[in-house]
């Protein structure tokens, strides 16, 4: 029983979150007047529970802070200066998810005759104070001597005193001076890597060109910027290329012959590789009335990419393929990714195939995995399959309409019903599609359409992924699960408060499920609150990851889930294939003992390469979008507020999905407070409120293709 004087979890969590620096047990005990060994033990247990919930993290000095907080004292690198001369910085080292919090430096208290002022590229030791989860203030303790650390990617421009480098990273607000001896072979408009040097005259930050990457006049440079900025490997070792070139389709031998089954691939019209094929029929087993028999066949990458080989090392380093509007950086060499591992129609291909049986309710009742040889009957697109299902077949789909496509939709209807019943999180998030013309320029940016044919493939893949996880778990075989944790306690409480404020309370149940969120989304569908509620629920979710420790997939409402269906482009799927081959005794290419001992490390690495790829893809799309809109400066657009910070409003345009910033300094005359809980900026004098997801009319004032950044101002009518 808890003593009446002892604070609850919420009170202690609120104290930790309100502190500007990490706190220890001594500060907490002093704040709540706790004393004695009993109190100390209770506090220790409560902090351990908060840490297990993910509500706080324990630093090296055992002091507690909200997740991904920075320490009280840290080494910083100054990265930019705004128009008002305010310096911003980042931690010199950052191991958390996504980008580090923003740090603004408080003005230095200088004595007369003191040294040069701080400038971009300086390294310093600073005392940090947390404003909120994403923002800190820093007070300089001392500079750290020596050359500035860091390397920038930027565009070289000649100038009277040598040249300038304009960083491609939008967080860098300052140009770097390049003196003639430091220019290298850079020409006007070249994309270059440069080392940051100590400040020169009048504190002007300097840089030295170390590598020339090519001209930014070439539209395809936007993807190149993203590739280099995020450190994505692009060149395969000679040994890996040789292994890929020497590979060949295996003979049938012990494999199951699937070549007479009309498996088909269904992908986007712009797909570069085809690693999954599907087929379905009504189950003839009288014990399974109205049930279905499905086959999901996946390219047998494990046959060609063996543990410890040059191909394996190169694939692991990449972690996954990265997709840009104009190119792909593949995880495997083209001889495999677009050749032997791509399920081309009419060609024999090695595969791993799950036979899946579902009942009339769409529940997976049994499954069997085989190593087979298949021959795709057709390469179909989502649009083709949907048109055929809607009664408008073309020359390719007409012969397949009754025998192949209709059964696929029959099985899908059962799987969709099962999905609805178990209550998954149904967030309909639009995806931008950038279409490039023959000259490499943006022809169109539009929201990608989603059809039932897309959902059909998703449900078939989910069924196969569940089957893979079930095999691993049933046989106690270590592997990698795709895990998605429940939202953290602090995010849930913030979400509850927000939803209650707009009249849609979320129950206090400690056992919230995705269906609770989906019910609220259905309630607000079609109302003015719908976009806002979707956005806030999305932001409350945890980030999915790879781990050998299965905690289930919260968003899909599944107890076990493992990625199995894309080994051409995801190394995690290759690990799962190898684990299945080993535990089921399916031949060569199984998981090796060395990998078994490193699964936790591998999961962390692959979660990181996945985030790296997503960030690079997003950056490239932002740059292409900025280039597409660069000649529309001054035009009006409609959009919605997609983010709120003390610096301004982030707006997403309805027409293209483009994102840009309305600086707070350009908002109607007032001083604005950032109401973090309400996701809003509120005018102190007028009460004028700008809230997340509110519709706005804006005028485009700046579009920079090199950095991918855009600036807006509110249209006069707003």
C-alpha cells in the first residue's frame, strides 16, 4: 500500500518534465519532502516503473529526464545564425531518433578586449536548459580550442574575395567563405563537400573544398544531394558485383514446383523490382467452408546472398534500398535486384512461398512454407487490377479476370473483414508522388491514389508476415520481429487532454487498443476536426523498429509480426528468410551462428538505416518540390497548418503536399505564445489563434531547390 504522503507517478513525472535539467533521486526526494529508507525504496521502484514505461530515461549519471533529453552540460557545434544574429547549435554527438532538438545560444557576457565572437562552426562547452522536448537554451561555459569540427555539403558560388559555399542543409543559415587556395577545382554552381575551418577576418566562417560532386544545374542533383548528405553507400565492392554476376537460377531438385500456378506480381507502374507474387483459390477442404487458400511467393534472395559473403556485407551496410523520384539506390546489385531476384513474367525464379489457409472470417488457420521454383504469369499494376475488378479489363487482365483476379479479391474481402474486426489503427495518410519527365525535371506532383488493389496486396503481405512470425515463435527460433510499441504514457496523457478539449474524450483505460483511436477517427470523419485529430494521433504513436524481442505490433493489432515479403530491398526480411530456412531445414543459406549472437545489434542497425533512408527520400522530394514551385513565387495557395513552433507555422499545401514555413515574425502584428498542449500559436493582445491542421491561404515568398526549403506568408484575406 502506498503511504498517503507519497507522491504518485503523475506528480513525479510532472516534476521531471518541468525541470530544465535532468534530476536525480536527491532532488526529487527534497522536492516532495521524502525521507527514510522506506521512502527511498518506494521512490526507486516508482522511477524504475517510469523508466520501463518509456516515460523517462536514465542518463549515465543516473539522473532522470524525458526520453531523448540532452544532458545538463554538453559539447555543441554552432550550425547557424538567423537574421537577428541569434546563434543555433546542435550536440556534437547525437544517438537519438530523428534530428536532435534545436538549441539556441543565450548572448555571451563579454568583457572589453575579449576574443573573437562565436560563429558558425565553433565548438563549445555549454550548460543546457530544456524549454520543451524539441528546444533548448544554452549558456556558453567555454570554447573548445582547435579547428572547428564538421563537414558541409553545399553549392559553390564565385565572389570577389574567392567564393562562397551555400549549405544544402536548411539548418545552416550562414554562407561559408572560400579563399582562393581552398577552392580546389570547384566551378560556379558545383555541388561540393567542404571542411569547416576556423573563422577568418571579422569572424566570417570559412571552408575548404575537399570534393567536387557535379553541377547543380542538372535536375537529378537533388537526389545526389540527399544521398551524400545522409551518407548512403552507392558503390558496390568489386567482389560483391562479381558474386552477383556469377549467380544463376537453381535447378528444381528438392524445391516445390510452382511453375504451373498462375502467380502474378502487382506493383506500381513505376516499380523497379518485383519481389512478391500472389495467387488465391476457394479452399476445397470441406472442413473449411467458404475459406480460401492463398500463396504468397517471395524471391529467394537467401539462395544468392549467403551469410558472410561480399554481397551480404554490402547489403548489411545499406540495410535497405532507397527510392528517389529519379533513381533507386538498391540494397543489392542490379544483376540480382532487377535480374535473378525480380519475379519477371515467363521466367523461372527461385522463391520462398507460404501456402496460407484462411477461414470464412479471414482468420489464418494454418500455413506451410516451401522453397520453390515459380514462373510469374503476368506483371500487373495496381491500376490495371483495379480497373479489371471494376469491369474494365485490358488485353493483359482480360484472360486473368475470372481465374486469377476475381479469386484474389474474394480472399481479400475475408482478410479485410478480419482486419476490421481486430481493430487496427486506420490512419489514411496521403503520399506525395513526384513524376519526372525525360529531361529529369518535375512534370507533376500529386497525392498518390490508393485503391482496393493496393489494400489487397497489403493484406496478403501482412498474412505472410504473420505466418513467418508464427513459425519463428512456435519453433523458438531467434529472428527479427517488426515491433511497434504502444504510445508512451506522457504522449497518451497529452493526447487525452487534447481530445477532451475538442469534445472527443479518450477513455482512461490503461489497456487502450488501436480500435479506440479508430473509433475517434470515424466520429470526426467529415468534420473540420478530422485532419487535426489524424495528425495528433499520428504524432502520439511510437516508432516501429526491428528487434529479436517480440512485443507485438500495436498499430496492426497483432501479437506477432515479422517482415518476410521484401528481401530484395530490406535486409531484415533476408534475416527472417534465413531463420526460417534454418529452423525448417530447407537447405542452404540458413541463419549462421555468428548472426544469431548479434540480432539485437543488427536490429538497431537496420532500424537506423531505415530512418536514414526515409529522411533522404523526404529531403529529395522536398528539393524536387521546391524546384517545381520556384517559378511560382508570389502565387496564392490553399493549405493546412502541419506544425506549430515558437518560430512559426509549418504549412502543407493542398495541391502538392509541399511543406514550408510561415515565420512568426510575419504573422499579423502581435506577440504570440506557443501553447504546446493545444498545438497552437496564440496572440497575447488579440487572442488570434493558429492551430495545427487549420486551413490557411498563403503566398509563396521563397523556394530554394538546393536546401528544399520554402517560405510563405499569410495571404491578406487570412
